C-alpha cells in the first residue's frame, strides 16, 4: 500500500511504540492533526519492551495499522523487522517512522529532516555551509542531527563521553571527534554556527544540567537546539539565550518530525499550527499538573 492508497482510506490506525510510552506527546499531536484535517483516523500509544518490537509490529500490521512512530529504546531494533529501510534510516542506523507498504514495514528516519525543517524555519541554511556544527552526544538522535548538519554543508564536530561511539559517528559524517571536557572545546564552540544537545542532560535526573562548559562563549548569530523537550526550557537553552543565541526547542523538532510522518501516511499537507498548539497545550497542562 503506498501513499495513494493511504490517501483514499477513510479510516486509518496509527500508533507510537516505545518503553515507557505513557509520557509520549505524539498522541495529542497526531489526534489534533487528524481532527484539523477532518480525518476519521486514530492514534494510540502502545508500550513495547525492548526485544518485542517484531511481534508488536506483526500484531499492529494485522490490526490494520497504516503507520507507527517509534521512540526509545526501539529505534534501532525496528530496523531488523523492516521490509524496506529508507536511505536516511540506513545512514543514521535508526528509524522513528514506519509505514505499512504492501504488507511490510518501510522504516524511515524523520528526526533528520525534522531537525532540518526546524532549522530552516529559523535561519537561511544556505548561509551555514562551511561553518562548524557541533553535536553533543553520539546516540541515535545525535546521528540524525549530525547527518542533518552535514547535509546542510556544515563541518560536523561530535563531542561525546564514549570515544568509540563519538569517533564512529564523527567518521560516518566526515567530521571531527572531541572528547567530553576536551580543553579545546570552548574555542571550537566559539566558532560554531549551530550547537545541538543530543544527550539527555537537562531532563529527568539530569534536570538543571547542561553540556556547555563553564565560561562558554558562542559565536554571534549562533543557533542552539536542545533535543530534550521535557522540560521545554532547559538549562542549556537558558544559558544559550543568555549568551545571545537563537534557540530551537526540542518540542519544535518533535513537531517537525511528526509533520513529516503525518504527510507520509496521509498524503495530506500537515496542519502545522494545530499540531504545534496541541503540543504547547499538552506541555502547559502537564506543567500545571506537576504544580498542583
Ligand atoms: P541514546 O541513543 O541513548 O544516546 C544518548 C547519548 O547521550 C549518548 O551519546 C551518551 O553518551 C550521551 N549521554 C547520556 N548521558 C550522558 C551524561 N550524563 N553526560 C553526557 N553524555 C551523556 O539516546 P538518543 O535516542 O540519541 O536520545 C538522546 C536525547 O534526545 C534524549 O533526551 C531524547 O529524549 C532526545 N530526543 C528528542 C527528539 C525530539 O524530537 N525532540 C527526538 C529524538 C531524541 P555515551 O555514548 O558516552 O554513553
């Protein structure tokens, strides 16, 4: 079943799988999108523990799923259950968007172009070619970010604790690896046009932490993006703003990866504002719930 068939469906079932999954904001974002498009489609979060992606995907296919979003810790595992792996997912080594095509799962990565769209909303990316793009982290999200920056012509620098993972990702994007806490880091940071946090620093137990070293200085016009979106305003973004950077929140990247998945599944232009509003309301509601 391709996009054309999906467009003709009056009803479609979509899902997000991961573990844990109850925190996911994808259901509110996609349900708002279906409502705004007048589509009688459903979207449900399903908890799937690591090692169980294969049977879960087979079951969802039998249940008539059109598309499935994938989150931690299954983004690598789902590749082994895909009938087709799109080039971006192959390069990154992780998939976040699955589409049922002719009875098999096509795995794609919309974290990469989603970040690209979020960047392009803020800056003229053609002006970034040849500049330094620095990524903290070397996991799946960092790989999507690194390939996105490479695609836009930036010279990628990967900063990671584990030298093997950091060096491997830097090599895959033809970039440079810097160890975590490397003395040369402030100098490289001061030249970077784009700086991205793709580590969990700033969320959960690591709330209040930032990958920026003490005394860091950012280049004029630097764009800083935090992939962490809970909380939306992280310590990293707070410090980056104070240093004069333009910022992209993790919520905005979540939005654009969802926009691309929705357009792939429905063949329709995504109602971006309705999706953004639903995310913002969910986050505000969540924050109120935490306070009371
Ligand atoms: P992952 O594959 O587990 O990779 C995590 C990376 O963070 C690794 O490189 C790890 O370094 C590093 N790291 C972990 N704890 C650290 C610490 N205390 N100090 C320094 N580095 C640390 O995770 P992922 O899937 O790439 O996700 C990373 C983050 O991006 C998560 O917070 C996730 O929620 C977020 N994300 C957001 C979006 C979005 O749409 N906004 C999409 C995808 C992911 P080592 O290699 O040294 O262990």
